[in-house]
């Protein structure tokens, strides 16, 4: 295999992922405010509506990994991305909370398939010796989507309303589909293998322990994404969407070198430092209730969380055999979704009965648990099992 990362297919796949993530994060930033202000939903209801999307992803993730390994990547990826993009038209008609929940569930299913498929293809076309670096660059497209999506979504809503935003998301999603359709797929991405449908083939056993660690950490991420916009308004921040931009800058900076550090020295040092930044960042966000605390925490938490997922993804793909990558990524993404979904609901309940600030302090304690689990269990497991 060539050692070149930036092939034409890798560029198209990364661009497709970037555009898909723009549409996803535009809704993450706008729906909480829409639900709370326009539909007068409680914090708990906001958390539930957002979590339904993640719950749907959790349901479909295990079957996605098996399907990718059994039938190949290309057809599954194309179908899921087309359906995901098409469902944005449904938001034009879903004007009540029950309808939004139904639509979010349907789109969550397609998002769950498309994200695992694209990540698996990214691993397929990345040189083995540069896997950490390649996954880091691919994950950076998610970060850029995270920074651009909320800003564009809020701007379009403020200027032209939600109908315009949903129409724009529909068009952007279709462009993402066109990019993915145009790339060349490796033969193993087009062909599957004959495997039986059973529980063992839905998940990858070697990926379970690292995925459990990711699950714990992602509880904090789900709560942050769900309530940061409302928290910003609560403490008097005029432009809450800038949190996502500053947050993405922190993520982008960390991903520029994290992959190379992983390829050279493994996950121990880089993950320890970045989880430590999250332990510091959440209390800073909760206790320094002004623009310095708001945007300073965005950099700290962003720099920390930016390393977490791509490093864990590189770890599980190093542990898995090539014909089990679908199951490995499925296991990891299931943990990601479960953590984020639980975080959305739990942080909603905590903030409803106490405050959003207190919920962020709880997030700091969860990060401490995640760091202890990584140093005490996961790192040793990875070094022995690989």
C-alpha cells in the first residue's frame, strides 16, 4: 500500500464528511434554542429531543458494523448518506415536538450508518504506518464542520428563518453525497465476506474496553453540546455560537499533532494530557461566569476532547483485524452515542433541578473517572493486547 495519505479518494471522502458534519452541527446549535424559546420546552425535554437522535444511532450502530463487513462499504455508505440528506426535507413539516422526535429518530438511524461507514472507509484507504495521522486529519474534517455548522446555522436562522436553514442543509447534504459517490473505493470496500449473523459478529471483543473508556468521557461531551448555548444566554454572552468556533479551534490545534504523536509514542502521554485539560476546563466554564471563562473553557475542553475520539479510534483499529474493522468501529461508535445520549439526558435532569453550572462541575468529576480508567486499565490492556 502507498504511504500517501492525501489521495484523491481521501480528499473527496474528507470533504464529504466535512459537509455532512456541517449539517449535523447546525442543528445541534439551533434546535435547543428553538425548542426552549419557540416551543417553550423544558431543559429535560430539550435533552430528550436531542438524545432521541443519538438513541437511534445506538440502535443501528451494531448492525452497521456487521453489514459493512458482510456486504462491503460502498453501497451501504451511499444509501445511508443519501437518506440522511433527504430527511432534512422532513424538518419543513415537523412543527411539533412529537413530529420532531420521530424525524430525529429516523435521521439518527441514517447518521449512525453513514458515520461508521465513512470512518471505516477512511481507515481502509489510510496507510497502516500513518493510521493515527490519517485518522486525525479525517477527524479534523468533523472539527471544521463543528466550527462552521453552528455559525452558519444560527446565521441563516437569524437572517431567513428555519425553513431556509433546513433547505440549505438539504442541499449541503446532497453535495456531500456527490463527493462520496465520486471517489474510488478499494476492492475490500466494495466486497464483503461470508460471515454469520450473531452477537459475536455485531461487536468486536478487543474493542470493548477502550470503547467503555470512551463512553464515560463522552457523557460530558453530550451535556456540553446540548446546553452550552442556553448556558451562554444565562450568563449574558451575546454571541453563543462563537463558543463552537473557539471550541473547534482548540480541537483543530490538538489534531494537527496528536496523530503523529500517537504513531510515534502511543496513546499514553497525549491522552493523559488532554483528559487533564478537560478536568480543568469544565470547572473553569462553570465557575468563571463571564466571556473569559466561556471562551477560555472552549479552548481548554476543545483541545482536550479533540484528541479523545481519533486516538481511541486508532487504538481499536490497531487492535482489530482488517476484516473486523466494521465491527470495531461499530463498537466504538456505539459507545460514543451511548455516552453522548446519556449525557444529554442526565445533564438535562441535573440542570433542571440544580443549574447548568453544577452540571458542568459534575462533568469534571466524570472526566476524572475517565482519566483514571484510561491510566489504570485501558492503557495497560492496549499495550498487552496489541
